């Protein structure tokens, strides 16, 4: 049975689109894009990360158009992205160059540079602040002025947040995690070639970082609840800005001759996972594996979950679905997952009629058999 | 001053600086726009720290512009939708490539702006460092 094209409903569809706009503006007020950029940082970060496109303004417009629905906003961003030319590839970005604004470790209390909390919801009581009902821009400006006036000159702590040492380097120096050389193999790009299994590490990381926050978190939760063998700890979590540069298109690749284009905020996590390694004469030693997570913006749960899944998928003999590359990587993309599920509401008249015919035929045959037996 | 440092100061500093420097050029020279400011993408390549391998983190929305001065091409490229800034960056880039005499005095301006950026960042850093945890070992009750 093939698909059959049908016509009709044009007027109804046009009116439905008008109705969608009506729902957005019916209370006579509209959200300014700038207000979304200023006040919806978490949602903007999530939408940029899941759409794999860094632009706060575009994300804000998409959020406005989608009335705050992240899956629709991500769809809009991905669709717009597909209309734009990819003009350049960046020089390799190194997280060592991050201008850190938050950095913690759950593994070590005393880390070089210290535990820097930055901005976090970890220590708030999760009580709704009803004062926000009446908050005005004037209130915000006054608060901001007072906050910024508290530091007018350099403080006594001279820690350089541009050059914070990595916790991993500390462990590598102690021999607790294995040393590895830089791997300069050019990455594969899942936006250009279809995913095949087993996927390369570059493909796995790219799919994970653009995965839907909820899906990535849910799979990682399954891993640590029992559908996996991981007992991870956050070795280091850092948030900050990474400079992005491109090589001079009409020159060589001298780093000082590159074009700086701006900075992107990311959350980066290195998860430490203890593993037992069998050495010579059956001697067993515990070492640490690392799971790597990173995503656009401040989205700590997603970055941690990505780190867990990165390690979980790094096996040739999956015992659990959460270790199966196809199971995880094919089901965490926001546009693919929500697109496929929601397409079920589109007309399936012909396929459903075909199924209905089969059901009727089966029943008719059974009734005829029964009648034959009763004769 | 080398390009990376220059573009970093022009993008992160006060907006009136690239505007002023570019104006000095397009008021005195013929500037042909080869590519109007237009939007595009830069794919970010990142080195992860677990296996030190490379992968693509995602794309960055950018504005790019190309101009020509005295048969020399200048490129302006910046994150976000910034048509004016992309044009000014392209003009400044072409001026440096063409070694126009005006550029000789720009280093001083850029170094002063770099210092202003550094000062601002140091204050921001001091404020962030106020969230550094000062651990105290708890008394065991004896």
C-alpha cells in the first residue's frame, strides 16, 4: 500500500495558523526579544545547546515564536541553521583557555585554584520568591548598582581565572589516570554524514552535546541507577567563556595571525569512574576512567549526564541498553525524537484504513470458521 | 600589533573604537565592498580532555564582511548579527593589510583599550573570587 496524496483543508490550515498567533498575543501583551535574552538564560542555553547553534538572540526569537516550548524553538533554530552557509571551521578550541566563572570538584576538597561556586542554584531553598511578582526594572538597577559597587578595586585573591589548572592534570601527574597523547585525527561531522555504528568518538561526542537535555539526563540516570556499571564522581565542573578564532583564510595557520570572532559560554565536566585493571600475574589495580561532557551555556545536569554516557558508550560488549550506541545516540536528538513522535498525529488515513481492513478481514475469517464448526 | 590580539580588542572593547578607526579610512580612501555584511556559521572544533581527541561542539552564528582598499582585501568577522561592526572590522583589516599610514597611530589606541578591558576583567574576576570556598575543618567535639 503506497501513500495517496489528498487535497483539502487549505482554509482550515490558514485559520489554524492565525489561531496559533492569536494564542500568543491574545492577552494584548508581547514579550520583547531583549527581555527573553536578559531573563531566560537557562532556556536560551538549553535551546542553543540542543539546536547546536550558538546565538542568544536567535534562540530568544525562536523561544518567543514557540511560546516558550523548547522542542519547537530547537526545531526553528535547526531549520534556520540549515539555510545558512558554513563559512569557516574554528581553530581547535582548548578548554584550558576558558575564562572561568564557576569551577568545582566533588572529588577533591583542595584543588589548585580552589572551589569557586560562581552562580549556582545548588544552595537555594527552592522556595518561590513572591517578591518577584512586583519586581521592577528600577529595583533590578538599584540592586545591580549595589552589587557592582562592592568591588571597586582588585581583591586580595590573585588567582588567575584564565589559567586555572585542571584537576585531571593533577591526577595524571600522580599516575592515577593514564597519560594519553593528543589525537589529531580530523573529527567526523554528524551534520554532514549519517551515523553508522560503531560510531567514532567524535560522532558520539557531537551527538551527545546536541542531545535533548531531558533525554540525555534520563539515560545517564538509568546508567547510575543500575542499567550500567558506573559509580561516577564529578572530577571537575567548570563554566566559563571560550575564545573562538578562525585561521586567516588568505594566510597560513599562525595562531597570532588568526581572527578572533568572540567567545562562547560552555559547561565542561570531567567525570571520574573507577575501573579495575588486570595487570601482570592476575594482579588487579584500580584506575580511573574519564567521561567527558560539554555543552553550550550553563547546563550542568546535561554536561554531567553527557560525561556519564560518554564513558558508558565506550564499550565493545554492551550489557545494558544504556551502553548500546544505537539505543542511546539514535534516540536523544530533540528534533528527531519529537518529530517522529509528533508525526503520529498527522493524517495516516490510508495506512490506518489498511490496518482496519486487516482487522475486519481477520475477524470475518474467524467468524466464518466458527460458523463452519457450528454447522 | 598582530591580528588576533587586534581583533580581540576591537570586538571586546568599546564600540566607538572600531567605528572611529574605520571612519578615518573610509573618509580618505575608496572602500569597495566585495561582500556585504551577511550571516553564516563557524563550526567549532574542540579538543576534549579525556582522550585528547577532536570533535565538533556545534556552530556559532556570525556576521562576515569583505572590503577592498587599494586592491587589498580586508575581512571582518564577528559572533552574532553585527553588520556595522563586521564592516568596520573589514575596513580596519584592509587598512592594516594595505599598510595605510593611519594604522601607525592605532597601536596606542588599541593598547589603551586592552588595558581598559583588562581592568574590567580583573574587577569581574575579583567579584567572582568572592565565591571561592574557604573550608574550615570541623571540630570533632572533644
